[in-house]
């Protein structure tokens, strides 16, 4: 017989058992899909370089290690990047800024686009060719004022320009300046970071507008990053040493003092999630989830092994008959191998379809800010999927099948189903215990992440995230004069106050929570040494109703008065952290301090609770607030308007944007954002961990329940005669159910105990990703145990009760 005959025989054998085929395919498919999805995520986050980049192994990100407790940072001053480009023979260096939201067009047609400013050699360094036109050349980027040209992304070209082939030469108005389109990048290219970019422009084309005329030769801003390509014949170590010397020599020429020791340059992987100090938060969670998905696959394999073991025991007599008829063991082994392979292919096919949907969910819903490759399952992920399916089936299925082939023919012909069931019962129960143990580990992990997420969300951050809105527009970058900026923001405040659903609105200057911060030195009166503890504090210029609008509580003293807003007044409100640091054990109300270069003291009139500035957690910063009338620092341009909504602020965003966008004809794009949306990215690691642990924990629980049900149904069916005898002798149905459930309960209890020990021991590894949650929280362990126990009881009772309904006379005749 040929191989195709074996395939047909195996297909008919599986078709005769549709229930077995369905359960096996479902179990395999879910377990393998979980691994495929998470491998795809980790592959793109941590293993694959940016798309379309040539020779990515030679590329490095430049980090500056300033020493101390700070992590290495990629942000540097432009003169530092210039020094690297000129004085590092072992590498070619390009500079880039982070992706920023700019305004395209103006007035009612204004919309936001994501723009990245790069040096003229950026595309040449990466080796990325254009699909249309050309990319930048060094001549496009000449300080202090370069060419206003733009390279647009493939997505922007398709979305905004209708894939027009005559796109070259078209003009885009970006932040009020005209840029000529000179090229289009390949599809899927998003620079060196996995974030959406609509257009690239030379640094020198916009830097003067953004950072002032001296942007290129003064260390006044630290927003630019650098990437390097190691030259042929050179090493990364030599390049790092040359770069360190170049940067330190540059810093030594600066007139302004540097508070810290000169940095050491670190050259790290071009893959952004691989930070020099470790993998990023999302990368860490993804690696953990990859391990969790492997546990799910192991549970699935244990379940399939149990099902195949039961099926092999059922077929023991069939195998013996075939061997008695002269079919060799090698031939039978091949038939069993083909059948197992068909199961593997069926499970893999189902897993691929499930993976396509699940991967999009993980990528678009749980990690929306990351640009993913168009192909969710590439050849590598597909290969891992197929390999996992094959390994799972062969390891789980062929071992018991070959064990059946090793049984002597006579013994196989004489064996009853009850005998065969009993002979392998300890193996099935061991596999069940393994499933229970691994399932409870995942359930504990889900509970810990859920508790962490709840504690982060419920944390008092000093800002009412559920009701506060922020309205901003790049008016100064769009060419508006100071009086025009004041007038636009004043009109914005008035229109917000007149919008139904808005309770209050206040103009804020300088520091804005989650957006920007400005600092100044503070010197308490008569205490010159204490200022060393707090060399500076962030400050904001706010009106009297700011605190009520944004939801920050005044815990001592009072807010500003309307008179203090209009009449020059040296008063300030400080947060509790600043008050406790400068005046410990004293009443801060009435205390006085000199701010910045002001020679006159500013008095404290109120103390507010600590409010977040940039992050929801680990963001303890000294903050002070002064009124717009402050003689030394009050005269600052408006930076935004905060508003408080009566209900859900996101429902008002569209209405507010349309209203504000029409204030003046040349209005740049108006950003209207709920504070809850602004912090959503910070919650992503916990949300990703809790969601995926819930999913994987639920899948593991479902697989374990299916496995327990299947094994119990098989075991009970093999004990039909025994049960009939018991019932004929007077045993009640309840007694029989308790007997069967008790036997399965002992197995589950053993697995549960082992799983709790594993979770207790392994909790230390997950502890760094939790927030204010013990990895050994007793409540989480109790709930996880209860959920698993409840599922096990239900899965055991159903087949047990069904068997007790069989007539004892029929049961006694059963074999």
C-alpha cells in the first residue's frame, strides 16, 4: 500500500470520530495559536530590525550614560550630534528627533500629521531607497536654515494623495510653512522606531521655528537623538570610545555649566525595545506572555496526549487483530504516524486562521501606538506554528501509539477495555494533574496583573482623569504673534465655558500635566543651605479656578483670589511634596521664598495635593503655582486650556474641536484630548499583561476542563460494569457521583497544590512588573484556586451523573 492509501485510511479513521477530531483540533489550534501570536509580537518587537533598512546589524542607537542613578538616555543637544558626525572615524552618524504632531493646512481644513525631523544623511545611512523621487541629501540640511523639502510615507501618499504618480513637486503646508514633496518611502517603512510617520523633513528646515535661531550651535535643547552605522573594518567598541571622546570634548567647550559629569557614549541595538539598561516595559511583558503561551501549549499537549492515550487503549484490540492478520509493526507505525500528522496539520491550519484574527487584536487593540508589519504571520511565524503542531502531536500521540504496538498480540486480543483503562490510568491522572498545576499558575498571574492595573487606575494622581480635557494648538509655531496667541486662547476659554457639558475652563501657562514642564530654582527665606535638597521645582502659571477645573485638591490655605490674578502679586501655591521638603514640621502658609532670579520673596498662600506631571506612577516632583500677575514670572504666553466636563469628556471632543478650529481663518490644528487618553499609553503594559493573562488563563482553564471532562467520560464509560454492580447492590446515584468526583478531585487537588507552589516560588520573577501588589497575594491565590476547583467539579459531575442514569441491567451486560 502507498503513502496516499495510508492518508485515506487515516482520514476515514478520524472522520468516524468527529467528536475526538473536533476536541483535538480545537485544543491544538488554541494552544498553537497562542504561541504563534506571541512569537509574532516578540519577533517584531525584539528580534526584527526596522523594515527596509539595509544591513541592520551594522546600525546602532546612540545613548549617553551620565552615570549616577539615571538610565542611559538617547536625548542629546544638537552640537553633540554634530561632534559625533565630525569626529568619529569608525562610524557614520545621523541625527533625528522624535515623531511630533504638526499641523497640515490651516483653518477648518487643518489636520494633524506625524512629522519627524532628521539630518540630511538619514535615509542614506539607513540604506532606504525611495519608491518615487528621491530622499534627502546632505545639501538639503544646511544650518541654520535648510531646504523646505519633505519625504512622505507610503501610507500618507495613499491616504492623503490618492497614490498620485505626479506627487513629486506638490506643496504641503506644515505648521504654516510650505514644503515641497521630493519622494515617497517604501511601504511599511516608519523610520527606526515602530511609530507612525507621515512625513520627514530636514532638521534645519524647522529647527529655527521650533527652538530659536541658535538651535545649531548652543546646547539649549536636548531633544535630538543619533544613530550610527559602524564602518567596514571598524568595531562598535572602537566607535563608542571615539564617540565618548568627541562628546566630552564638545561639552568642555560650552559656556554654560553642566551639573553632571561628562557622559559615556553607549552604542546599543537599533531595535528600539532593546534599551541598554534592559528590555522596555512592553517588551518584558511580551516575553513573559511568550512563556505563558508556551505553558498553554504544554497544557494543550497534555490534553491531547490524554485523548490520544485513551484512543490508543480503545484501539488496542484493533491493533492486535491487524498484527494477527499479518500486518507488520513497521506498517502499523507508519499508519499511526500518518494519522498523527493529519491531526497536526488540521490543528495547525485552525491555529493559523485563529492567529490571524488574534494577532490583529493584540497589535491593534492592546498595542495601538506601534506600527506593525503588514504580514502578521510571516514565514518564520508560520514555521514555528507548524513545528509546534508537529512536535505536540508526535510527542503526545506517537508515544502511546508505539506503546500499543509493543503489546504482545495474544495479550492485546485477550485484554478488555476495563483492563486497558486501568493499566494506563496513572498516566492519564498525572497528565490531568499537570494541566491543573499549569492552569492555576496562569490564573494567579492573571489575578496579579488585574490587581496591579486596578491599583494604578484607582491611584490618586491629583488630576481628575475621568473629567478633565486639554485643548492646545501650536499657535506660536504657526507664526501667531503674542497678542494673537493671548486673544485666541482667551476666546477658546470663553467658548469652552459656553459649551454644554463643560463645567469650567482655565488657561494654563508653562507646566501642563502629561504635556510639558518648566523649572526654576527656589530659595526659602533665611535658609540658604536647604535649597541644595531641591535645586529646582517645576512651576506653572494658573488662574484661581485652575485647581477646581483639573481636580487638584487644596489641602491647606486657599486658592488665588481674582484680585491676585489682576493686580501684581508675589504669591504662590505649592504642592505637599515641596512644602514638606522646604518647611518640614512647619506651617508652610505664610512662608516666603525667592523664585529664580527674583530678588523679592514670594509668599505661600496655599498647599495642594501632589499632582502627576509626566507619569501616573513614580512621578514625585516638587511643583509650585503662581498667578498670571506675578511681577517676575507671570507674564508667560498661554500654553493651553484645561476644561472640566460634567460627564465623559471624550463625547465632547469633536464638537469642541470644530468650535475652536473656526476661531480664526488660519487656525492651526487644535488638539482636544481627554487626560484619560493622554495617560492610556502608560497603562499599556499592565493592560496588556492583565488582558493576555486573562485570555491565556481562560484558555488554559477551558482546555484543562475539556481534558478533565474527556478523561472522566472515558474512564466512567470503561467502568460501566463496575457502576452497574454497585447500583445493583443498592448504591445510590449520589454515592456513585461522589465516588467518581472524589477520585478526580484528588487528582485536581494534587495538581492545584503543585501549581500554587510553582506560583508562590515563581512570583519573584513577575514582581518587577506589578504595581503595589505582592506576587504572593493570598486573595489572588484563593480566588485562582476556587475558579479551578469549580471548573474541575463541573467537568467531573456531568459525565458521572450521565452514567448513573444507565439501567443497572444494561450496565451489568456491558463490556
